[in-house]
């Protein structure tokens, strides 16, 4: 087992333009280094051996959290630790902090970035499902110019996303959910630092105590983060009464296809996946005002 | 690959070196700078034995390249004791409360706890346990590590300290 990465050339651009130029020059031979908490372990195991590493850690434009009207705009290189400390982010969408605190461990959260978490395309990452619940959009820059892709359209499979070679995620734009919305992120894991055995996020709003809008998304329960659209639709107009809740959980389980691994069999992970959906829904409803 | 010039402040001293880009910070600290306090435990970002303080962050130095630390302020366990050579409150706490047995995790534990107490000077037991969740100890069961950090928190807040039984 090697734990020394293969040799590479290191680049530390100071601007997004400089970074995209480097990516365009080196194409498939370049990888972006964000916080490095996923990529560096992969390089140590030689599961990744990029010839050029483009460290985007010195690009000031990729930092910062701002409220812009009805949107929260978070720079891609914002670390999980910075996100957790941001009152602006937590006031607007408290599910961000709740989910962030469940990622890895303190040291990894000081280095690990929100952009890296959502752009890596690892189905075990937690933020993709959160961004799907919030209906976030990803701002992307490439040699051809800027474009925006919705989180709900971004994920294609394990390590496969809408991000093309040469492109870089620059920021995440989150429409601020209405005041009084309910939210929860439930993650079952074997220990702190582990990826989810199963996890589910919920963002909902209520009217007269009944669910008016609802988004449910799942982490590590398929080859990518998935939005449980049918499950959420079942719950509109309900207050999670038994028959509707059971139907929603069944609909969520129907789209789960977790791999059998050291965290459990496909059957077990699907079973607890349903439990995570139920817990997240109950906690989100209890928090909702309206 | 060509070596790169890096400059960092390590435990108060400016250090300049040439490093290969793929050199991990832990190897740079241990093998080039002879700072063998930070340990290599798992080498896979789990155990926290290699934890150092970099620009006010607790980081696992097995998961950072030395080139990323160019310009950084770094503190390792070697930089924890007071300038007069007396023990830092955390080091004293680990000794007084028996916060170590084999000692392998201790340098990482103390450097991590240092940053935790900077951010939360008077942490609850839960905050301590959550705050050191990235550092594994296979000897103590953590009980006395928690007590050692509580001891240091109290001492750093100016509380009169009672001598622990030796």
C-alpha cells in the first residue's frame, strides 16, 4: 500500500482566469486541488495521479459568504469550518450548519471546502443532497465563459458530474428558504469521520400545520445524490399522518440502490435509509412554523 | 519534478526549504525539519496523530502538501511549552490527569486541544469530546484526556489549581 503520491507539477494561481487558463492548457492531465481532504488521500493510494495539480487555495475570489437579496452566495473555497461560523449562512439556511457538522471530523472540516464537497461527485458526500433540498445552483467558469447548473441537474453518477474538463466551480447560489421553513439532515454513520451508511435531508414549508412544499434528498443511497420527488409529492397537504408517511418512505426506498459494503448490505442500508427519511421529515415538520 | 522553494514559520522560526511538490507536510516536518513530535499513525486522515496548527486551523499534516503550507504559521507539539521551558497548561493537564498511556496520540491531542480552547475557552464535556473527535486514542478510553483538557481550560481561565494525586 503506497501512501506517497505519484510526482506532479504544482500550480498555485491567484485568480479564476489564471486557473481556467492552466486547466485549459493541461486538460485531462490536470486536477483541481481545493481542500484536498478527498483528493490527497486518493493520490496517496494512487487512485488519482494527476500530472498537474492546480491548487485554488490562493484565489480570493473563491472565498466568502454573502446574502444578495433572496439568495445566499457562497464561494466554492469556503471551508466547512467557515460555513459553520457564518451567521449569515446559518440565519438564511440553518440546514447548512447542521449537515456540515456531520461531515468527517474537526481537522477535515478546517480544510475541506463546500465547493470540493459538492463538485467531487462522491455519492458519500453530504452537501450534494443538502443543495438539492435547497434547490441551489452552481456557478461554473471555463474557457468558454460562465454558466450555471442546478444542483438537481448536476450529478450524473459516481464521480461523474456536469462539470466538464477545464471547468471550475466558483460559487454556490442558494435561494433563501422562507422564514419559518422546517429542515433536517439525518445521517447514520458507524463513527465520527465515516461516510453515511444512509442519510437524508428535508426542507419543507407548512400552511396551517400541513406540508405546503417539501424536498427530500438522499446521500450515499445510490450512485449519486438523489432527489426523492415522488416521496415528497405524497406528503403535500399532510401532517405526516401514518398512511401518507408510509407511502412516502416506500417511495423513497424505491429509488435507493446502495452498494453492499462494510457499512451493510443493500437491504440493510435501504431499510435504514427509510428510517433516516422518516426522522428527517418528523424533525423538519416539528421545526416548521406556519 | 522540480523542487519548489517554500518558506514557513514553524514554532516561531522562519524556515526556508526546497521541497518536491508531492512531499506531504508531515514528512517535511519530521524528515527535513527534524520535528518528530507530530506522529504518523494511520497515514489515511483518520487518527489525528499528525495534527498540527496551521494558520489557526487544526490540520492533519499527512493530508496537506508542504507546498500548500508556503507562507503559513505552523505550531507543532515542540512549540507548545512556554518560552521559559515550563509546560503549557495542556501539557501539565495531561501529566496531572494521566491523559496518556502509550503517548503516541498525545502530540496531536494537545495541539488539537490548544486550538479548541482558543475557540471555546470554557468548553462543556460534550464540546471537548466533539472537538477532539478527529483524534484517536487506543489506550485511555478518553476519560482522562477530557479531564486533562478541562484542567487546562480551568488553569488558562485563571482558576486556582488543586494538585492531582501523583
